[in-house]
């Protein structure tokens, strides 16, 4: 593995390159950030997965809710990773903004919680989310930001923990959001929090500090690499990129190797071409630059353990 630190890379940070781990091109993958989409047939999604050696994929539906989730689960079986609540939480936010999203007494939220518990009891869910707790400038929901240790967040976190599940939280690394995320993690040590996009704009040092303090916080690395992360974003906000097909930033490499049990991969794409491109980036830029043992953990073993995938 070569360490590349030329002048052209100084602004973005050094990278490990060279694809020393050749097994990374064949290792099984669990894609923990694949939203079921009403516009995509789950039969076709299975074809994408098979072509890319992806054994499991899933998360919450952006729209369509329970109906879309159950359609995907019916077609994909145990290869689908079912998360609930995302569509309904979006609707609550659109109806009442950030204040409504934090109100545990909201009638729609109470109805959602009853449905989620019913589905957890029936073994139909692995978790709740993606919950857009703070995506004020790192998501399509500009300005969307709520307290991450709010009554609604604690209720969902405790419910998922009760049934051995996880919550996936979109929370960019504003200082107040970081403190609130830590408070949420500390409120129930039995819970599991997956940081979508590893915090979107987080630094490896900040993630290290959080993970050392809270053993129940994990990262998915989706949207921190192309094709989801576009060229313009990488130019204007280079801190968002963790890897691309040419390599993995050294500071992130060191963190992942230091804490290999805490990271997972995801695509967060909507089209067949972008799905193929995302898996290629994951294999060439990330997994190929990790040790074989760490690559297997990040590719699928961590997800298999944390989300009890079969």
C-alpha cells in the first residue's frame, strides 16, 4: 500500500492507494443505506445486488412507508434490511416543521410508534430510520434540524433498543448536535445508533472521540464517496469525501483500522448505474485499501452482527 501525499492532495489529505487487498473485489457486501424506492422494482434491485455481490441491502422508504417496505420484503426476503418510520417522520416534519418532529405527544407520532412496535413484535423490522435529525445543509431538507435528544428521538431509540434494533440518524456534526447525539447514546446503553454518512461533514478525529466515549455508536459510510458525492461537492466541501475509486484518505484509513468493528458501507443511490458505480467505489477505494480482516468486517460482518442479518 502506497502513501500518496503530493502537493495536489494536500488540501484533501493524504490517501492510501494501490488496492493491496485484492480479495476486496470479491468479498460479500451488506449495503445498509439503500432506500426502497416505489419507482424501482425490487426484482430489478435484486439483479443490481447479485451483479455486485451484495447479499443484503435496505433502510427506510423515503416515501410510500410501510407499503413499499413490505413489498420489498415480500420480494427480497431476508436479503432486505427493513427499517421503518422514515416516510411518516418526513410527513410529520412537513406538516409542522422541526417543532412537530420533536413532539412526542403529536397524534401522528403516537400512531407511528404504535405501528413500529407492532412491526418490531412481528419481527418485521431491524430498526428505525433514516431519521433526519440534522440535515440543515447536508440533505434535500434545507433547514431541517431538531434536538437529537428530544422526546421523540428518545422514544424511538428506546423502542428500537427494546427489540434489539438500531436507529439510523442523519446528523451533521454541528457542535450542539454532537453533544445531543452523545446524550442520546448515553441515555440507553442497550441502544444502537448508526450515524448515516458517518455524520455527513464529520472529521475522523471527531468521530474517534465520539466512538471512544460511546461504544453503541456506529457509522455507515454512504454518501461520502462518488457517485452520490458529486465532483462539485468534493471541490467545495472536501471534508465530506472519505474515499473515491483512487483511494482512501489516510486519517480515515487509520480510524477504520483502529476501530474496525464500528463501520459499515452503503450506497444511498436511486439508479442502476449509480448503484454499480457506488459499489465499484466501495470496493476499489475503500475495501481494497483496508487489511483483509478489516475489509470483511466493514463490507458485511459488522452489519450482520449489529443488525442480526441472516
